[in-house]
């Protein structure tokens, strides 16, 4: 069983690691942007958004889904 602390630690590191390609996207030369723009838009950005939302409002999401058990 993973503790709340370890879960938050995993999400925090995942958030930080997946933000590195976004920094590369921002600071790369303009000619190199089209090469990996789809990866940034469709993989890294959604992962960052979901992990950020989970760290911010994860307690509310768990409460919302816990009430709907079958």
C-alpha cells in the first residue's frame, strides 16, 4: 500500500520531469519546434495538467468518486 506522502512525492517528481520537454519547447530554436511539437501538445502537456490538478484538487476528486461506488 502506498502512503499519501509517497503518492504525492511520485506525482511531484512526475510533474517536474515531464515539464523538462516543455522548457525545451519554449527555449529551442524556432526551426526545431515542429519536430517535437506534437509530443509536447499531446503527451507532456496533458500529463502535466492532470498531475497538477491531482496534486491541487485530488482530495476533491477522490471524494467525488468514492461516493459513486457500485
